[in-house]
C-alpha cells in the first residue's frame, strides 16, 4: 500500500541523517512515535524523527502524505508537519482505530472491555493495576465499561483518561501515557477510564 511510502521516506531520511551525521545517534534520540487516543474514538498518530532539511523538504513530505491520505479514501488527514531544532514532528488525525489499522497495515482494537469480549477477543493477558501494582488477568477486570486499546507496534500511547491497567510488556510513564518496554513484543494492552 502507498501508505508505506511516506513512512519509508521518513525512515530513509532518518537513516541518512544517522549515517552521515557526526558520531552515533541512539534510537531513543531519533524518535518517540505516539498514538494519541481521544474520547470520541478518534486518534492521532505522531511521528517524531531527526530531520535535516538539506536531505528532504518538509513541504514535499507533507504534500506526499496529503496525497496518500486523500487517495486512501479513509478518514485521515495530515494535521501538522513542523521541524524544530532539526526534529520533525508529523501528525495524522484519524477518525477511528479502523482507519489507523487500514492505513498503517496493522491490527489494533479500541473499545470497551465488554465490547472486546463480545467481539471474541481473548483477554487472558496479565495486566498490572496502577492503584496497587497488583497483577491480574484482563479477563478478570470487573469494570468492563473501562476503555481498552490493543496494538502491536513499538509505539507510545497517550490515553484520554487515566490509565488503570496495563500489560506487563508496557511501562507506565505518567497517569496517561504508556510505552512498550525495550525489546518487548506485542500485543500491548492498556485500560483507561
């Protein structure tokens, strides 16, 4: 799918900067991509990467992304693209998790715990309670009206409500944010109010 072209171009820019720059740049310094969830079930996807305008032009990148989003026919828009101190912050707005997973050619789930059960999701994953750090199986969480997001990529997630449970392959960085542990694999699960 052409969606990969914009991401491939951004990755190529990052690789060129790393390989041609002075010294070594750690991956943590290169990016902290984030999915921002909203209460209305829409989301934002922000790509953050080192960027040197000598190698690529932000306006060309934005035009390419806008053409891809329009061609996709999905509820996706380029929200912003800016470079500050040679760091690119590029944000898509997406109407739904379904649009995200189609556009990004991945799988994810956004809904309530109850709707995940009715959609036949197997929730036999161990989660940690933020309140007391107690670990239980997600299927045993009694508040089935809590929101649930499941995803597979190594990407930070910002929730619109306080996180109450998160899978053991995630780290809670503040009341609203989780990030996959280094060298972990998905799927990742976060439950929020």
